[in-house]
C-alpha cells in the first residue's frame, strides 16, 4: 500500500502524532475507542494500518457490484467475472489518492468459476475509510477528510491506553471428528482415482463461551509470527487473524508475488523436538510433493498474466515458522506487462488477484475439481475462511493475505476453522492432527470479555 500522501498534495488533513509504548496496544486501543460501523486493521511491514468509518464502499454479491460514495449510489449487474466490473467502478472513484481496506470470501472463487452462489451472498467488501491511521513505533500518521475527524482520532491516540491482555481461556480443538476423517478418506480415494491431484478440506470448531476478539488479537499477536495480521469489524462480520501466507502482492512497478505454504508440522518451542519435526517435514515425501505441485500451479497462474520468462521461484521450500506450526514455503514472482492505452494499473493488478484467487494452498489442484470436493464434503459455506484480507490504492498496488488462523463472529456465533492439504499419500488421522496444530495458533490465545 502506498505511503500516506502529503497534506499539501491532497488538501486533506494530515498529522503525525507522537506515541509512547507498544504500537500493538495503541492500535487496539484506537479500534476499541471508536464506534463506526466499519473498522479494519491490517498489519503490514511493521505498521498497523487502520481504517475507520466509510467514505466510500464497494460491495460485490452474487449478481451485482455496488458503489456508494456520498450522494452517488450505482449498481452494475456483472456477468462471467465480477472483478473487471469492480475495477471500472474503482477507476471512477472521485477521491484523490484513495486507499482502501477490504476482504473477499472464498465463495468469490465459485462466482468467478461460473458456479452457483446463494442469492445475496456478500463476496467482497472494499471500504475507503473516513480516517486512515498508520501506527508504528514512536508515532502515528493520521489522514482524515475533515479537521474534526483528525482531531477526534488524535485525542484517542494521545490518551493512555490500558493493555487489553487478560488471562487466556483456550478451547479444546482435538475432539475426534469422524465426519472429517471420513471426508478425507473419500478425497484420498478420488485423488487415487485421478479425479484431481490435491484438495484442501477444512473443518469448523464452535467457540461456545464468550470471547473478546480484540483482546484475543492482542494476546495472540504476541505469540504468533504471521506474515500479516488483521481485525475486521463490519456490519456482517467480525474477525481477527494471524495470516501465515501472502496470496498476492502487486506493487506500482508491476512486480507480482505470491508465497505458497504447503507442508506442515507442529512448532512446540522445544528446540530438540522442533529440529526433529523440521527434519521430518523436509524429508517427508507426501509433504514435499504437496508443496511442489502447489508451487507448480502458482507458476502456471502467473505465467498466464506476466511477461514471458519473468516468472521465477525464489526461496524454494524453506521453513517458515507461523505460530504453533512450521511450513514449507516458497516465493513465486513475475512482472506484469505495462499499462497500455486501453488498460489501467488498477485493472492490471486486479487481474493478478483474480489469477491467484483463491490460493492453491487453500483450494486444490485443479481448482475446479477441488471446488466440487469442497462443496460436497464441507457442510457450510466458507465465507471469509480461505478467502483474503487486503489493502489496495489508487496506484493499483494490492497487498492481500490469505484468511487463515482466524476467529470469526457473525449472527451471534463465534467459530474457528482450519484445513489440511489432501493428496494421494494422505492419511486421514494425520490430516486431522494437522488441523488441530493449525487451530491451536488461535485457540490457545482466546481471552474472555
């Protein structure tokens, strides 16, 4: 996401506010101290980026793309793929140097593949906030449309903020789930029958006791090592998570990156045990195969949209420690063609998003066949799980993280979800254990209100 613009350029209100103490606590305090209907936090490159309120928003559902900005309210019926229709509306936003926060549900993949999606399913929400704040060690940068908004946020940032950390109330995630292990066995049989190569099958764990999601975010962030973290508080969904993996990064220079993680073992904090598990992970034929075919598909997806010969794999199959698990990880990058006379940077970047969404590490290979397996064996829609949380701006830059290791709340219900990559060599019991290992990166750090 591009740097906050200078006040002299935009004519908007901009101020640097000195801060003392932990930026994580300050960011959580700012989220807690406001009551707007859209509050979003996205941790990126050592900064907590916060959007408060709604200056403009764009909503994609199963049949339409809608934009709301002041008196403007426009609806377009989309066909085939909603992303090109969405970029048209983004290009028309009458906000200088806008930047936005958003999230996309996994079911957006079904819509892009031409599969049926329930009426009025919200597939993507993008919000240009009234106020944008970047909290970092020692200071916060604030941009607002009005002086009143800026001063209100500055007052919140200057007040003492209590640390939200409380005694954790972890929940158990390892109760036997025979329905899940039976579904894994069915998928293994389908893979061995060459119906597909890989599928990620997930299971849900209900959180029955009350949970303070923002307090859980603060506590869990101190014990996790995510590539990105986030908090979402919107009318239809509240969520907090510690994303282990980047879905896509697109810079204004046209370089696109994705970082698939596939292959998992627990991370215990015991050096001797973790070394043994790391060796097991890097020498296990099933885990290596699962990772290699995921990287292969990521290369193929980028090859379709990048300059010929520009796609490359870097940092191949190295260990990435993410909370209570360790993964095999790689980076795949390429260079997008330059913007042409009938193209824009925004359109170019969202093509990259569409080419990679959903992540191969959260869907399967080939994706269309994986969708059929997921729909057949998972009893409820995924929603945000395995979708994406992202920031984007007027330059076309996108930074989108995979929505995993997340606690969700909607309709008065709170739940966790995790999956495992199923291939022909998979064993149902081991795949169930893998979901437990992933779930513990959130379940262990939940706190009560």
